[in-house]
C-alpha cells in the first residue's frame, strides 16, 4: 500500500486564515474522496502549538521538522516580516524545499521563500497588491503580476487568498486526476475551476466594481449572452440610452470601448473553453465569434498566440502521488 503524500502548510502568527484553510480543505476533501487518505496533511509553524491568524482564529500546528513531499507557505500581512526574519525557519526551508517533489506559496508567502533564495530564477505569482514590492525586493526572480497561479518546475506559487484553492485543486489534479479535482470543486459549490493562466484582474469583476448602474447589470447580462449580437445599438437599447451617450458613458466607466470590452469577455471565455479541449468551431459559436478563423485572429490579437498553440501549452498532465 502506497504511503500518504506528506503535505505541509507553513503557518505563523498573523498569517492569512484562508491561505491555510482553503488549500487544507481541498486536500482534506481529496482524502475523503478516495478509498484511502492520499495526503498526510500537516499545518506546521515555527514553534508549534496554536497560531493566531489575521482574523483572530487560532489554528493548531506542529513545530517545523521532518521532510515533506509538498510544502506550501501561507501569506499574510501581519507576521510576514517576523517569520521571514527567523533564522531557524529559513534554515529549515533551505534544507527541506530542494528535496521536496514540489514546494511553493500562497499569496505573500512568496516573500518567505524568496528570502530563503528558493525562488531565484523562477517565474512566480503573488497577490496583485504585492507584485511590485516583491519584484523590487527580489530582482532575481520574475513576478507574474497577472496569473492566478504559476508552475515553474517544482515551484508552485499562487496569487491572493482564494487563488490558493485554485492552485490546490490543480495540485490534486496532478496527483489524483481531473475527475477527483472536479468532484471536489462541485462539492465546494464553486462557480468554475479557474486555470492558473486566468488573470487576477477579471474584466467582469473589475467592470462590475467600477461601473455604475445600469452597467453593472448590463455587464453581467453580456457575460451570459456572449453568443448574441453585442453591438452598440443593441447594448445601448438594453441600457436605455442613446448610442452616443451609451458609448461615452460605458467607455468612461470601464476604460474600454464597448467593442474592446466585448472582445475581452469573449476571449476570456474562449480561453477557458480551449483548455477544456472543445473544437474551435464550437467555441467560436459559444462565445459569439462565429468562425474558427475569426476566433484565431482575435485570440492572436489578444494573447499573442494561436488557439492551437495555447491548447498544446496547457494540455493537462497527471502524475501519481508518490
């Protein structure tokens, strides 16, 4: 019988609660989904015992030690500098991380690994609000300010807070297959599994945050009706505005012309469907681009590569748990 995969999450006083409990819940659900526990999941901390998270909730932990197969470092604002400065933590990380099957971080946990020299030369993700600070402090690494999570060799890093769940699901998929990861996502009642390449800056969420009525509701309707005509006359009529007024106000509210915004929505939807291996013609119809040729031209314009190359680059791969 194969032993369970040892998976440690490093927590500390002031860490972000969801950076720990989000991934932990995913791995715990994976244990419940199978005939045996796939993961030996441990929350570890510099001193062991209870650690008080940023929300005031205390988590029980074990003192750092032992050799994990997978190691993740939680992020946090309070307590981040203190844990980064601890010589014993840095020494332990430098000893165990290179011997892990993979290691990484959630959110600003990347600062802890970077300080230990464990991200040198790697492409990494962190919370959008900390990308510039991480890049300035550690010019020896490449900060991807857009992606939800990044995999570079054995290093897995995610952006802010809830993206730790997305990365944990991807880790489960790599270990146990897509069916198990999808089962967990459904159990968690997630709207969708988000791939790592998806932007932290969702055009829909950004626009809903910034746009005033009637555009917030209109944008939500647009997202659900990408296969329909979304030209200025149609959208202006739905918004109850003249075409000229609609164009001006929509552009002011979203920072993009209606045509630019619609294309971005369609391309984001197409990117997800391409990764799901649907035929390009089917995808083009679903997102309102009409033909695979038109989809290809828009995709190259938006992402700098053909849909076929993108699909090949992000073809799912699975590995068995050691």
